[in-house]
C-alpha cells in the first residue's frame, strides 16, 4: 500500500481535531479500509487510528434505548449481556458478521460509516430506527444511508456512537455468501409499540426499508404474514452470485425467517 | 515509527513504516515465517496470530497498531516441555493427521486455540462454524475438525 502518516490519539477531542481537516481517514477495525488500501482502491494521506480513544467504546442502556460506542467490536456486541438482554436479535447479527477473526477486529461504527451495500449492521440500524451520533450532530438512520458506500457523514465528521431504540421484538436472517459471509440478502425486522420496521441489505445498491412488508407485519407479526409477498426485482442487484429475481425471492424467505427468529429470541 | 510490543513472551522494539502490515513485520523483518500469507485479503486465515490472546488476521492489521500489546505466533506455542514439547493443540493435529500440505496449519492452530479457550465443551458443529475464517486448500477438514476437538479436550484436561 502507499505510505501515509499515522496517528493514534488517546482522546476524542484530539481525534476530532486530527480529522477536522477532512484529509485524514479514521481507522476503526480496518476490516474494509486496510484491504481497500492494499488493493490501492483507497490511498489516504493520513490515518487516525481510533483504537485508543476510550470514549468511543462501550455499551449502555437506559431501559428504552441501547447506546453502543462506534469502536465497539462485533464480538463485544455479540456477547454483551446488555445487548443479549435488550435486543437479542442485534447480538445474534453481530455474532454472525464475517468470521471470528473479523469479529475480533471489526467495529459497529466502521461498518456503518463504510455502508457496504451487503453489510449486516446497516440493516440493524435502519430496521431499528437507530440514531447515529457524530462529533457534530445526531442523524436518524432513515437519513444516514445514502446508497452504495455513501452516508450523510461530512468530511471530518466522526461517527461516535449509535443509539438503538429497544423494540418489543427484533430478528435478523441472512443468506450469506459462502466465501465472504456478506449478505446476498439480509432482512432485519423490528416490532415496536407503534409499528414494524423492515430493512433489507445485500439486495440493492444500499440498505432500504420495505413498506409493503412493514404493513403486513404491523397487522400480524407472524412468519405467515410474509407469504405470497413478491419483491420487485427491477431495482435489485444482479451479479455472478445471484440474479435479481433470486434476490427478490430471498427477501421474502429471509423476512419470514427473521420474523420467526424475532418470536424465538432464545433460539440459536 | 518506533514501536515496542511483546512477541511470544519477549519484548521487541522495531522502527517501521506505518504502512507495514503485521504479517510483513513478522515474516520479513523478524524472520518468523511460521505465520503464512495465503490470500492476503483476510479470507483464508493462514496468517492468524493472537493479539492479546485473541485470534486475528495479521495480513489485515497495521504493525504499528500492536504497539504496547502482546502478539503470539505459531512459533510461540510449543513450550518445549513434556513428551514432545508441543502445545496440546499441535499434538492433536499431529495425532489426528490434521494437515495435508500444512500451509493452512499455523492459522488453523492459532484459530483453534482461541476457539478452545472460549468453548470448554465444544461440539463438532461449533468447531465447523468457528473455522469459517480458515480455509484448507487440501479440503482436509474432517481431520482438522477431529484435531480441534481432541486438542480442545486435551487443553481443558491439562488446565
């Protein structure tokens, strides 16, 4: 990879200051950034390694919401009692990202800021209607994801934490690509007192909500409510791994499994 | 950039470029070639090492990020004590013929030891699920899974 300047600040203030010019790139777990740099798809002039900023890590709950620091790793989200108790579907999603070694390095904030169109976490953030907290403001998940690898983050703006509303039930199911473990299609469902949210990843150019499924599941939150639903393949991805029609079919299958998982939070 | 860290129990100090990967530091600068690089895209798991006792892929970590931390490679496993001096997981791979060409073996061992520490009573399904980040190009998975189960049992019997 090309050479770059490297800094590992010990405080949030210093990290934000180093990033403020918009030239330096934040380094979280590096599970995407480092491979893209090795392939020379990305060549930042400077990296700001966030691994020593204590304020960016940790999990807390106030009973209504769960707040997770951006540098919290997948493995820590997967096994934290606060998460397995409040939103078990989120813990299970984190426990199935990539492989164990990726989960030992990869972070919540890194995944969301990267917004890979086949990543798992964007489905959870959008499906739960999370609030993304940055060094400058708070952004609703509905406004954060802007299509393939694009987010509402501005240059120099750092994602610091994510606040997830605690739902009555939530579940996630994905059809993993057999080599990369990215979702060919992944569906996150969350049931709240005032309705149901459904977010789909892997199928299109970016994570998106699925209003027809939300309406069906708001009426009756059971796997059978998905029966007969046919997603429109026109806006979905078609590639060597799966044609759009297959992805459209998988949305229904994964939605059904996600609802079943949400109704059985203790099942593996 | 100067960094210092613990490598297989011993303190090490090196002066390196920030763009150097941990796998490159280990193999090219420190001559620890037991850590293999297969795909170099964090898929195959041949380069797995332990960073503070957790398994990670050394081809996808900047060497400068291990400053102040503890790294264990496959060279650090064998204690030299006991019948053959091997780590129980190494012995299990030997006894169960858990390798064919051997290229993936260092990563398999490091991954398997992290697994065994987290799973006191592992099932075959748990082993297979855990090893999704380690690819054996000889497809010798049957004996690898058998080795990991035997190695985990030996590790817990010894502790």
